[in-house]
């Protein structure tokens, strides 16, 4: 991945993702979270008693996956992670 693409993907991740900061019994958790899944998935992500609703993969995530998944030996999109 070239430096310009890496920088662009990072900027999009910071700006375009709907980051959530759920609240626990002690107030807001100390980190931002986003749970992205394939379109139509209703599975939720949870940790520490908190649950995060999914948001569909954005186009930029799919673009990254097209670049990176073949490098991991997963050339077929049907084999890619769904969340």
C-alpha cells in the first residue's frame, strides 16, 4: 500500500466513520468504537456489558478489502470477513 493511499484511508476512517462512545456504569467508555458489517447484518458487537449496533461497510472499507484480502490469501470476496 503506497503512502498516499494509506494516508487517504486513515483520513476517511477518522472522518467518515460513525464512531460511538457508549456509556457504562461509570460513564462514557474511554475509547471510540464502530462495528461495521456486510449490508443486512443485524449482529451486534458487545464487550463489558455494552452493545454496539452495526453499520454497513462503507465503500472505502470495501476498497481496502479489495487491496488487502488477496494479500492475506483471500482473493474471493465470498471468503472475506462479514464484520
